[in-house]
C-alpha cells in the first residue's frame, strides 16, 4: 500500500494529491499495489470545520473517479485507490483540536486498522465496508516526494530480500533481526536541480547525499 499522509485544508489539495497518486500508479503498475490518501485534519479551535465536509466529498469523488478509470481486476471487492480523513480530538497541551499524534499517529492508526486490530477510527474511510486484502508493506510518501518508475517495486524487492527480511520475536511484536523500515537514497529531478545555483552545484550525481522522506514499512502480523 502506497500512502501519502498529510494535512489537507481544501478540495484543491485533495485533487492535487490524487493526481500524484495516479502518476505513482502509472509508474508502478502492479495488481498487488494499492494507493491511499491519508488526509489529516488541520488543528483548530473547533472539532469540526466548515471545509471538512467539502474535503470528504472531494475525496470520495476522486476515489470513485480513479477506481472507475483503473478497475482492480485482481480484487473486485476493493478498488486500487482509497481515501481517509481523520477526526480532530482535543489536545490539552496545545489547547486545540487536532489529529491524534499528528502524522505518526495517523500512520499508526492506519496500520492498526488494516491489520484488523482496531475498528474504524476515521471521520471518512472508503475502505470501511470493503474486503481489505492482506497488506504486507506500507510505502510512505511525503506530499513533495515522487514514486518514480518502478521504484515501488524495487523497494518491495529490497524489503523481501532474505538478508533484509524482518524476523519477529516469539510474541510477534518486535523485529529482532532484519529491517522493519527501509529508507532509500534520494534522487533529484532535472527540474528541481535547476531551481537555484545551490541545487545546480549540489544536486549532481557526485554530491547527491540527501535522503528522501520516503520509506517502506513491514507490518508484522
């Protein structure tokens, strides 16, 4: 499952991120890959904002649109594209309503949900009444990170290699050997590398030592 966990405040942002998911799908076509926008609610003095309904409506619309455009032949009970929008809860320390534990909490709740450990905790969830397939890996992208041609498949291949494969303890709640998280090396696009003198100097092959905010997680069962 490829996910983009990010704060969303408008329907235009929802459209933009679903376009990104569509491009990722076209670059990484596989009957076993799914794509989900994890839209987090922004912090607010109110539990429910006026634009929440607009975001949910647009998310459901984009999900339906892409699933009709790219039908899932491998699993007719669940579409390739999904949408989730979180509830706000009161945070005493920040004196505002926001998503629990922010991005870390969002990913944690999503993982627990698709593993069947918790009931649906989200305000909107297109997967709620669908037959969720067994998801083994989560590929996490930032809103400004691209999943380039076949990179998703390469990540999964790396994670599945026998030397990297995670080994769980007896209670199956801790990785004791191998890797539970893999974070790849960055690659800078041609457009981005020419935005300034700094990027022209340091975005080359020789100096490219940045790290993408993109990782793949193994979900122990």
